[in-house]
C-alpha cells in the first residue's frame, strides 16, 4: 500500500523590526496546488477539534499564533506534533486520521488544503477509516508540478474603487470559529502564494509598494491595521479588524499597511510566486509605470 506519512516542514522566515514574515508557495513549500484555505480563531484554551481523515485531500497546518498539538494516526502508529512556531508547518497527506487539541487560548490555526470542500471526502467514523486503510487501496499520489500562467499587463488604469472589501463565510463553533475560502471562488484568483506577517510591534507600518501583475487578498487574521490605497490620483483607507473580512487589491494599486495593533497577524493570499521584478517600491516609479502602461 502506498501511504504517505505526516511530517514537519520548515518555512522561510524573513526577519524585520516591523514584524517577521513567512511565506508558502504552491508546489514549492507544500507538495500540492492550493485549492482551499481556512483558519480557526477565537479558540478557548484546552479545546479539541478535528477527529477525522480525508479520502483524497492533503493539508498543511500552521500555528500563526499561540500553540496546539496535532495527533496523527497513519494506521500503523500514532504521532503527536506540537505546533508553536509560525515558521514551521505540518504536512498531513490524505488517509491520515488527525485530531487537534491542547489549544492555548486564542490560538490561530491556518490550514492549506489540496482539494475544495467536499463533504464526501471526509471520514468521520474511525472504524470506516480503519477499514479503508486495511483494504490496501492506494492513497492519491502527490500532484505533478503546477505551471503558473503569466498574467497580462493591466490594460486600463486601476482605481482605488477596484479594491473590494469582502465579507467571508464564518462558521461559529464553541471550540473556535472558522473561515474558509477557495481559489477562484471567494478569492477572485488562483492562490499560488500565501504569506503572513507576525511578531508585529504596535504602531508599525508595512507594505508601501505596488505590483505589476500580482493580485492580492489581505486579511487581518488577528488584531487590526489600516490599508492605505493609492491609484496615482485618489487615496482610500480601509480598516481591517475582523478575521472574516478580506480586502481584494488588484495589480496596479499602491498599498501600505499601517497602524498595526500589537500582536497582529496579517494574512495575504497572492496570485503569483514571489518575483522582485513584479514589485514597484518607489512611488515616483509607480506613477511613471501607470503613465507608460495604462
């Protein structure tokens, strides 16, 4: 039987006095295309979640703040993985039974999934899962490499009104609330990179750049901050202070995150892998780019 085991994977960690940053790119740092992302928050201390397996879906779990343990049963042995660092994640392939427990108060759990939500993919009964494992049916193989399409240059001059503040689904639960989004559905593009800023001192500012082709979706997963948006003419300010709201920022918009509350976690979904050539970090250069390309 081909059965893949859970494992801890380190993530890039970029140190900055204004807050550290880690990122995950599809099929580079995780061995799958990102179909769904969800995060669990408002978790009371000591709670327990999960207690299921997936037939086909792989997952990658990170403790963005706080800590919790993940118990993984692969059918032959059970291992316990403590998650308490924002730059370490746990890869759990399909067909592994997993349970989350020992949450510290107000922990923040981020999960990247290889498949869209499908109730039929869940195995909630331990006996049924054991029967599937015992059957010898092979687990799904990891997908082959993903080709990222190159987005065309913007054809019309973007405005701050093209940035959209969206209310996201919120599933309430005594053991912690959950918000879930899908690539090309709630998020209006395919997510190929996820990054997050953490260990942020109060009052700091981040960002102050624009992208040529990359779309972004910004969430305050914990805490609060303001996003100042510019299009070369207009200025708009949006406050993000709820983990179930997100701000879509298309390419060609200058954005700066500012006024962070202490301990904020800024979560960003991006359409493209990191490419320094896609960034415009000088505002005068940004204005010139708009004049030449829009």
